[in-house]
């Protein structure tokens, strides 16, 4: 059993839970409200009940009014639900295969749910392989661009930290994609710039919270338009292509990050190896110097000992 790997996993798990706990505390402080959702619901329900009975001059107790609200909510929710068509099915499959999963359209029948499981088991690896290949292609193009700039403008035939520079440029490209997506949602969905970036980040990171869905209201309006097919093809082309391009850029960032980490590991290994070589060489030099000093001392001792022996021999004669 590899205890070093287990130890590393434990430390990373501890780091993950500490980071998650700190994030939970931060969002609790930022997003909490003075009233709980239940208190707000009770207050608004009472206000709505009073206004409703006063306006229509009818008598209705609280339980009947809550039942009426639930039925009205169900009616409104049903009216906003998108019907299963070829285009909505394509939107569902793309969100499933890319693992975004907004949850705005889902299968409701048992057969559809079972087919979804089998379909995604086969399709998700295909989609990941596609994104990985295009991500590697974008990363290689960015790396060649950096290499060209280094050679043409800076005269460096062998530029240092090429992978790290490519990672920085690819990350800038991803940030530009997020900002461009946020700008498009200002005009398509009437969101703020922050909401647009937030929605595109949740999409491109495949988190898919579902509170903001880029282009969904536009797709809903196009479904109700007169010339449905033309509108839907235009909308799907306008939404699917930038979304897939953004996912490919994110994949390129991940590929560049892996390459940069490999480059960093090689540099650390080479530096540590050079340090070991320097230490070994210094120890060898110290040993050689010590041996030479010992030889010099022995020569000096022999030089001083010879005359003494000759004097003793002459004295004995």
C-alpha cells in the first residue's frame, strides 16, 4: 500500500473541507437576510390574502387561499414549461453531454429517465474526448503563437517557461470569452454585466446552477414566434457555437495548466539535481583539498625528521 499517496490524499481532503467551510462562512455573511424565507412567505401570503378578499369581496379562509395559490402557481409553472420538440431535445442533449445540467428541461417518464442514463454513459466520454482534442489544439496554437512572438520580437531562439506563458495567454483568452458572453447577455436577456459573466461562468465551468440560463428566454420567445424553424435554427446556432467554443477554451486552459505544471516539475527536478551535483562537487573538492593538505604536512614532517636521524647516526659513530 502506498502510504505516501494516502497521506497526500488526506492532506488534500483536509484542505478541501477547510476551503469549503471558509466559503460557506463567506456566503453566509454576504447572502443572509434578516427574515427567513418562511417568515417572508407567511407575511406575503397574509398580505395577498387580505388584498384578494378585499378586492373581490369574497370570504375565504387561510387554508383555502393557500390551496388556491398552489393551484395558481402550478398553472403558471405549466405555462412557462417548454414542450418537447426537436430543438428542445437538442438543447437537453447538449446540456447533458457537456455535464452542465441546468435542470430547466428534464425527462419525466421512467423510460425517458432510463434512456437518459444510458445515453449519457455513452455520450459524455465522447463529448469529453471532443473537448479535450479541441482544447489541446487551441493550447498548441497559443503555444506556437507565444514561440513566434518570442523569436520574432525578442530574438529568443529557446524561450524559457514557454508552457507558463502559454497558460497565462490562454487564461486571458478565457477571461475575454467570459466578458464577451456577459456583454451578449445584456442585449439578449436584459441582464446586468455581472449577471451575464456569472451565468457564463456557471455554464463554461459546467456547474450549471440553473438560476441564470444564457439565451433561454430568447429561445422561449423564438418558440412562440410565427416562423419557428427559422428563428430556432438561428438562435440555436447563435447559442450553441459560442458555448462550445467557450468550453473548448476552458479545456485549453486545463491542458495548458497540466503542461505548465509538468514544466515546473521538470525545472524543480533539474534544479534539485544541479544542487545535488554542486554539493557533491563541493564535497569532492573539500576531500581533495584535505588530502593535499595532509600530503603537505607529511612532506614537512619528513623534511624535518631526516636531519635529526642523520645527527643521531653521526653522534653514535
